[in-house]
């Protein structure tokens, strides 16, 4: 009998859709169950899972970003009934993330049905939501909390531990130990999840490992290094100030979990230090507002710098000129403003949500700016804007791109090539193999080559649905 094998179900030569099926100790363990977000892979969301969901014993979840958890309601709808294990903060964020995802899918499906009916045609994808709020409500009771570093004895042969990934609040790496008999050392398999950067707001630095037999790791920024950490703040201030002086709005497509809070952290600092004039800042994302409440509930999980701000009464989520937008009517009214403003709205890759309406109104305006603060996957609306196409299609209309377009990679919650390499080099000895995932194909291939050249270790880039025997 094989000790263990891994089947790569997503994020293999692509960024999104993270999911791996680990068979070990007679158990089928699903690590993450992520949504596909790149345009060329969207059909996979609608296809049956490449395994019977009812045969999966449990899910281990690294964090609450949709590309890691967004297909869980579909998994339960199609027959999974086991436990979903996550850290306490991830469990709290998960209910927000999945409910928001279901709501957006229901709204988008209704919008497409109406538009296609008016146009007398049918779109390339079903005009039904991938899943609905009722599917999320059946998923949430399956979530069970586990603290960092606490051993989770899955059975007599398999033990898992959640280690801090330093990516977003509650994010985890998974260290799984698989016993193979009295005469053999246990296999140690590490799933990195998304690896964070050192010194970021709110989160602690990522955990490092001294030993591992196999490592399955991300490579989102595996072919580049971020700017100096001091520069993002300067760029943020410069874009906002110049846009305000031109009379325009700064639109910041924002990931609701962690990225919105990171940007608010730096904006509050810029405002309190009077580095930028008090241009009003609008958080037009009910989900991001709900997420900030989770941060308030898990202050003990934050890094020391952030804890000290809360103790001093200087919460990054409350500063002069900051406004939370709740209703749809208030959101629409922002487009009637004729004065400068900063508008933060989801989704972060512009694939849905309120930001699309703000883009419709501001992309054609040369005095306005679109400022990206996170990765934009291939095929997404955000990527097409970032690549400065002359026009982009939003809500069925072609919108000219005349606004200033900028990106700040320094806000990324992902380690860059330098950080990924340093994380690996904490190992005391070579692993049997490193599998490079969660990156665009050429980026993953480049990083695998970099690992081989720098360490001499075996580094591979698996294919979608490839199965690796770990014996």
C-alpha cells in the first residue's frame, strides 16, 4: 500500500484554484478548495470535481481568500459532509467571504440573464449562480477551529499542524506527518499556502521549517522582487495627491480580506502625519467593513506594532476623513461627487462587485486614477486595465481607458522571489522534492529553475490533475 500520494487539482501552472488531494493513512484529505478566477480557466468552476466529494474525509483550509476556499459550497452541495478545519480567524473570515461570494454570483447571474434577454442571446457560461447562499449556509456548520501549532491527529497514521503563514489574518501553512511503519521515518509534507512577507502590518512573520520531505509551495511572485518597503507609502501619497490636484478620484480595487486593511493602515498614517491633504476616503465594500470587525475580534493574533496602535487608541480603521459606505444608494452617489476622493471597492481583480461601477465612471476621465494594490491574474478585468488596453468591456459596454493606471506591488501579501528563497533556505537539509504551484506557468518554471540553480535541490512544476507518489 502506498504511504501517500498527492493529486494536483488546481493552481498548477496557474495562480488560482488552489486545491490538492492528499491520500495518506487510508484517508482522503483535501487541502484547500479554491475558486478559479483566470478567464481561461473559469469553466473548471462549473465542471464536476475530478473526484467524488463524498469520498473526501476532511478539508484542511489554509486561509479565507476565494482562490483557496471559494468552491467549498459547491463541494458540500455535491456530497461532502466531513469537517473543514481552519484557524479561528480563518473560520470567522470564511463566513464573510463565502456569503459575499454567493451574493455576488447571484447578482451577476441575475444581471447577465437580464442583459442577455435584452440582447436576445445566451452567454458562454450558465446564467445561474455557481452556488447560492443556501449552499453556504449548509457549509458553515462543517467548519471546525484549530489553533496554530496544535497537533491535529487525523488518525493513527496522519497528524497535521497549522503554522502561521504571515499572509493574511488567520492564514496557515500545513505541516503533515505521515507514519509508515515502525522501521521507517515518518514522511513530513509541507503545504506552504500563500507565504507572506516579513514586517507587514497586522500579521506576524511567516513560520519557517527546518525539515521536510516534500514541499508544495506557491510562486506568485517567483520571478521578481518587490520594491523597497518604504516606497509603497510614497507612491500611494503621490498618486492620491496628484489626482486630487487634478480634480479626479483615485479608485483602488481592493481585496476585502487583508489588503483593504493594509491600505487603511498606511492611509491612516499618511493622514495623521499630514503627508497627504485630507482627501475623503470611502471604503465602498460592506465585506471589507465586516472583515475589519474580525480584526478587532482577533487583536491577540496581530503583530506587536498593530497591537500597540489599538492600545494607543489609534485604530487604522478610524481616522479623519474616513467613511464607510453601506447602502447601494450611497455607493451610487459617490459617482455624482465633483470633488476629489479616494474610493476603495471590491473586487480586487475587478471581476465583480461595486468597483466595476466606479471604473465605468472614472476610466474615461484623464484626471482620475486607478491604483492597483495587488496581483492581477491573467484574463481578469484588472489585468487588462493594468496592461493599459485602449478600452475594456465592463457590464457589457466598451469603456475607454484614459485614467492614470498605477500598481504598488509593495502592498502584496505574497513573498517575492527573495522572500520565497529565504523561506526555503531555512531547511537544514535538502527535501526529496519541491513542487512549485500557485503561479503563472512561466513564473513557476522560472522559480523552479532558480531553486535548482541556487540549491541543487529537485524542484518541479506539476501539471493540472497530475498525481505524485510520495513513497
